[in-house]
């Protein structure tokens, strides 16, 4: 088996972006409501009206999810399947924001399992590829602890200045990494192109919705805010500007130009060449099965190798 090309999988969202996705691939593109490309996904987007939105496809049109289901051990490796079943455990996206995203958080694994019947939460990490200005701003984690009742009140009042103003602002530029554990409130600012590594869900708690095309009843995953607020990390959280060792429980990314002996999503960051005999250039993505002996690389490619949760020995 060898690496297989994945075709772009654009996903509708409630915020605008996309121009930098086009620029990354050397194609003209204007901003619109398709600001994300789920380049390595077996995860369904929680959007209404399309039953396979979010699922990546191989070049022959098959869903990556279905190809893996047919031969999980070859795709994921024995240790992974023994620990996680026939799921990749990984979602890799490209995201380009033309505007600031609302303050939101994602459940961690424990909350998702207890309250949402989901094996995975959505711890995530951002790897910054480009910014529209020299730097962009992201906001991660509360600077100071907030009482649950007080935070609920800020959500109900849509006290946006307060919701955003209570978070740590961070300036980011190409090459920066930010790790965002489940539960930690955050917002991505305008003008940043990221690779996002995530647990494989589309579970978001939208603390802020005013001014976005979002209905208040769609902000709390059907839990009501009294329960949903229990998913939020309301203690102080210092931003983590790297992938810490504990991130391996969820995902990892490195610049190794080789097969990993486990499932990987490759994102081509720059260069021109081929992977497994298929032409490859910036913005292309490939799925690498655990059973691949190598990547069969040609040319001067710069790769980001994204891995799922560490299956252990
Ligand atoms: Zn997020």
C-alpha cells in the first residue's frame, strides 16, 4: 500500500474566509462561507441538509472512511485498532478566517463521553501557515478564574467585550503552534491560515453568537447552557505555544519525510514533486496507511506529517 491523494473537502461554516486557501494552492479565490477544508477527515460536519459533508474522499471518489472500514488494520495498524477500534481518531483541517470567530470551546473527552455519547471530545492544536497582515491575533484561555454563574450570565447577556476581553490575546505568525485543550474558551482572529489538528468530532459550544448567522438554540449542543457550561474550563489557563507531550494522547505533527508505521495525513506545505507517483504541491493532502513501506517522494517537497492518538506500545 502507498500514500493516496485526498481531494479537497470544503465545508460550510458561519464565518467568512477562504482566500488564503486559494493562495496556498496557487488558485484565485475570494472569501465566502467555505472557509475550511477538511483535508483529512472521517468526521461528518454538523451541518443540516448534506449527509456526507466533511468526509474526505480519495482520488477515485471513495470516502476515506469507507476505505478504512474495509481494511482497518492495513490503514491504522494493529495497535491502533486494538485501542481505538476502526476510527482514525484524527481530523485535519485547513482553516482561513477573513473575520474573527466567536468565543467558543469544545468539550474534552470526559465530558463528551459522559454527556454527548461521543468517544472523542475536541482537543485541538493550530499550526499557523500564513497571516494576512504581518501577524494575527488569537485568544486562548481565561486570564483569571470566573465563577460559573458569572460566566453563564455573560453568555446570556452576550457580553461580547467581556467574553473576549477575559481571554489571553496572542500574536501569531507563520510557524507558530498553539495547543488548545478541550474545555478552554478561545477565538481565532481575522486573517490567519492554519492547519488544525483535532479529535475527530464537530462538537462546539458557541459562547458568543451575536452578529454571526447562528441561532441561540444551536449554541449549546442541545444541552442547554446550564449543563453545557460544565464543559468549560473556567479556571485560569496560560496559553500553550507548542505541542506538549500530553498532546500525543490526541494527535501529533512533525516534519519527518517518511512513513510512520501508523496512519498519517500529509499536508504539502511547499515545493513541487510527487508522492507515491502522484503529483504533489502546496495545499495537497495525502492519506498514508500504516502498512505503507515508505512515501516514495520525488522533488523538493516540504511536508507536515499529522498523526492520530498514540496507540502505545
Ligand atoms: Zn475551536
